[in-house]
C-alpha cells in the first residue's frame, strides 16, 4: 500500500488503495472538521503542533509500537520486522502480536532490497529497548495498556513482544484482572485507566484498586499510555472518544503536582492510508512513513507554536535520552532530531488551562467507569 500511494515520491497513488487497484475516487481525500476534534485544536493552539512527524517505518501498527520503545525493528543485519504477525489460527489470523501469540506464528521481514519474507521469526524479540536504558540509569517507567489479554492489551502492548519484559517480574501474571504496580516496580499496568490512579489515587468516588490505594504510587519518570480501540481514533461507524480520552489524560496531569515537571507527547502510530501531499524522506529501506500528527503539551512548551522540524519516532527516544542522561539505543535515535525545538526551558512554567472535552461528561471518571468493549483494536 505504501509503495502504491507513495509512487516514487509523486504521492499520487492514494486513489488506488483497493486490493484490486480499483479507483476509490475521492474516498481517501478527506479532512476532519475541527468541530469534531475540539480538544486537539485546543491543545495545538495553547502548546505545540509538529507538522513534520513521520513514522520511522512505512509499515503498520505492530512495528510502529516497536519503534516507539526501540527506534527500529532490526532483526538481523539487513533485515527488519515489517507488517503484522500472522498465524493459521481461526477465526482470525491476527490475534496477539507478541510472545503470547499462537504457535506457529510468524513476523514478516523486509530486507535492504525491500524483499518481503512472510515466514519470519516468532514475534518475541530479544533486542534492547528504552526499558533497558531507563533501568540502567535508575529511571522509573510504566506502560499503561488496555486489559490483557483482551481489548487491545494483547495487540498494542509493545512489551508483549519483548521477551525480557514478558518473562520478568515486570509482567503481571494476572490474566484479565486489573494490575497496578507498586511504588518500586517498573511494569506493564492494565487497564490503561490506571494512569489516573497513579496520578491522583482516587478519582471522584472511584477508589483505585489494590495494591494501589491513594497516594502510595507515584507517576513514573517515563509513561506510555496506550488507548483502547474506541479511544484510538479508529473510526468504524461508532462514536470516536479519542479526543476526549487524550484530553482526560492531559487534564489529569495538568491538575496534578506533576504538571510543572512533565512533557506530554501525543502521537498516532501510523497514517491510516489517507492522502498527504508531503513526500516522506526515504532514509533507509524501512521508511520514513507518511506523516502523522504530533502534539506536545508542557508548561515549558512554546505557546501556539508550529514546529517544522523533521521528526520521527526516534525523536521521542532521543528526547528521553537527553532528558534523563540515558545511553543511546543506537537505532534511529542517533539520526533523529531532538524534540527540543518545541520547548523554552528558560521560561517560567505556564499555568495549566483545562482542555475542554468534545462531549460533556467525558472526563477521567467516565473512562474509568466505561465497560470494556471487547472489540478488536486493529486487525488490518
């Protein structure tokens, strides 16, 4: 799909995204009404919008989430993971995307000549991630994910594809039950609404689950917060709660003691196949992919600033590395531009202004109480 749409940089293949190469006419040439994404507009006007953020690879969600914790998906010299893990399991050949996938399951590979090999390794990797460099420096981390092994926790959970995390004390063996970390453990935590509990302990009349009573768990130095399907801006004809989900997380931090020392980076994992006129630079055989939005919210973020600096997912890792003095992962974090263009660390921290929700009542308490949908997150 990328090659067809990219068309050697001409960016004219978006009308031919059907598998039979039949024109889709104007289906892919669409824009979003600002009235449907009011929280995002409010964040962009107050803080920073990056208009040159490119996914590190031109592939789909699986490798994108690996890039966000790793910087690339190199499997061996001249070969990288690409596409989604697959298996012969029925009814769906795409289920878990990690060490908990069905066996046999395969992660396709792409080589430096862009040859595609579907029969790659089992999707349980041993390469180094940001988790290793954070822990080596004594910086705490947490990865908030939808419930595992359902509702996306088994699919967008990048660390389920990392053997060293999946089979360590950092991975809770509690099945579908909620799991929250204690004050000394770096780990994968679910459901993703645990982030609210770690920020404030109690939300309205909702008391956070044991072993995380109010005030006993601090928000870690680095947090990844992964949405459920309904919170992810995947539109399938149902209500998209994505803008309100992001606003609720931003508001929770903005109204907490963490605001003055926090940078919030909002990014989408891949482009979705829709038209863009900016040809992504091709830095290696894996990408870059088509642009995705980037929002940076912080008391030190420039006000109403549009950054034209070329970023990729490795830029987020580089920002972490410079902020905490971490060792480099020696992946795309080496070449990527740092996010520092978006900040003015010499300014007095700005007072937080609440981000309005798209729909009245869609606050953090709403998302905590929202029953799991059990809908698949991303299967294409």
